[in-house]
C-alpha cells in the first residue's frame, strides 16, 4: 500500500484523538479504479467528492487533491489497482456541530484483482432499510455502518445484500447500484429512493442512445426483479456484474455483454 496524507507520503498514520472521521464518521470518500497507472473516470469522482464535501461543509482544494493523486499514481506498480480518497473534517472540540480547523486528506493506492470477485452475484434481502431522507444514503460518507451490518447479516448465504428503502422499494446493494433489463428498457431506482448516485450508474444513464435502450429511473418493487430479463449491479471497481439469484430465486439470464463492453470502452 502507498499512502499520501496531508501533503506527503507516509508509512504510518498518526491521528489526533479528536479526529472527527475516526470518532464520528464525519467525512467523505471515493474509490477509483486504476488501470496501468490511469485513474478511471477521475473527474467524475472528484466532482462527486466536491459536491458531497460542499453539502457537508468540509473544506477541500480540488487542485491540491488532483496534484496529490498524480504524485501517487507516479508510484503505480500494478496493472490493476484501487485508489481511495478520504476527506475528513479533522480534529475538533467536542460537539456534533463543531467546525474543524484542519481537514485531513488521506489517499491510498492498493493492488486490486477484480477476477477474484464472485461473478455472477447471489443476493439476499437485508432487514436493514435505506433512509431516503438521510444524507448518508446519497453521499459517499464514512458513515457506512448500515451497509456493513447488512453485508454481515447475509454473509453466510449470499455474496451481497439487497437493500430496500423505508417504503419497501428496491434501493441498492451494500456496494453497488442495481439495474434490471426488460427488453429494450433499462430500469434502475430513482435518485430519491435512498441510493448513492454511482459514477458507473451515471455512465449508463447518459449512454441511453448509444446502447439503444430506453432508461427509466423510478420506484421498483422487489417482485419486479423476478420477471426481468436480467438483473445486474454496477460500481466503479466491478463495472457490471450479473445477479444470478435473489433470496434463492433465480434471476433472468439475458445477456448483458453489450453493457459490459460499453463500460470497458468508455474508460
């Protein structure tokens, strides 16, 4: 692992005991795929980081972040890696609304082998629901305990958890957006359904004409997934992975190869 923290390369991190990211999960992050030293869709990830930081009142300098990433990528040693950006409010006085004087920026680069991930994926529905009114559902914050708990809940019976929102509609999985294919329709939960608007998700939505599909962003009831031609997941590291079953019921096995091919070509 290669790590950059607040302007320099480090071998070990020393954190203030009052660091808000550690104590309260007060921060945001991005996970970016790196291929042969190139950060995939970097600008889209930086834009999302900036927008999240702005909404939460986290100070940042995107030029400094971009320069630090370039320094880190200069030490790339593997054909496939994952870049992790973490921005926290930094140490503060006690109090939930306290303002930080010194934000912490931590960037790490790790080897990553996507071939070791399960493909296709088995899902099991979690009892933990996504709160569509919470910033934590639509921003990539450090407050990941709901996803962690959901993943642990289904770990013995599935590869990932299907998470519904408080209304019982399909939201996402713990680490991915979810799509279903019905003929020439590509359907995914709308942004108000308690989802994180993924970068890969955005690429597919914007590619509606190129893919020859009509994209619908709407509420999805869980039983709709059963009759879909195919169900698949997207995120920045795995790109596009088919779902083979949900709660032990097989999903449609329609081909999504053309979607995979588009995402690879769009990198």
